[in-house]
């Protein structure tokens, strides 16, 4: 996994710089997300794994499958990836692109998993507190997990705050067992 991220990084950085220079980061986000989905489609994987096809034929098949969802620059990227046998890196490229974009825009996606459904007011309070703590605009997505018993787990990039009853009970059991 780390190796594919390392290989994908220059492609993602190039796409990001091109998108930033052309002031169309959102369009590139959409195109890369779409191309990533196409690259992961099981039928497309079968086509791309055909040893009888040349890299140009694979690129043509891929770009035809994407249709008009990709602009000329994105089509050029997928062609270069195909020529280098790296079209399978598109999911990693899309993730890295989104990370570069979030860093530029000073945003962070935060997942809040709670035992009970959070109201709009609660989500706004959490978002405000996390915005102050992380010094970034917070984009909240909330889910419900009754197995937590109470409280919540907050995930923002590599930060995890476990304030759930289940997590506290696990820590207590660990402390007693030690």
C-alpha cells in the first residue's frame, strides 16, 4: 500500500498543480473520483488486465468508458497512466489529490460516530469546537452506532477521540487487568 501511494504521489501532485493553476479544483475532484470508480469497476479491471491489448488500446478503452466525464487534461493523465501500466493507481491519486486540496483550503473531514443520533445543534457545537482545536474548517459527517452504548468517537485524519462508554469500559477493563 505504501509503495502505491509513493508511486501515485507525483501524478496526484501534477494533477493538483494543473487544477490549481487553472482554478478548477472542484472539477478535477469530480473527474478523479469518476475515473477512480471506473478503474475499480470489475469489468474495466478485466479489460485492463488483458495482455493482448496494447497500452494505447487500454487507454482508449478506459477513456471511452469515462466518456465526456473527463476533460482533455484528465484524459491525457489517464493515457499516461495507462502507458506506464499505472491506471490502477487512480484511487490513490484521487485520495492524494483530495488531501492536497483540503490542505490548500484548510478543511478537514470529521466523522462522528455516536450512540444516538446527533441533532443539528449538537453537530454545529462539535464542529465549532473542532474548528478551534484543529485550526481548519470542519466538514462533519455523523453516523449512529448503538454498540457504543453512549458518547461518541470523533475521527479527523489521524486524530481519534474516543469518548464512548464502550471505549471507557475497555480502558477500565485494561487498567483492572494490568
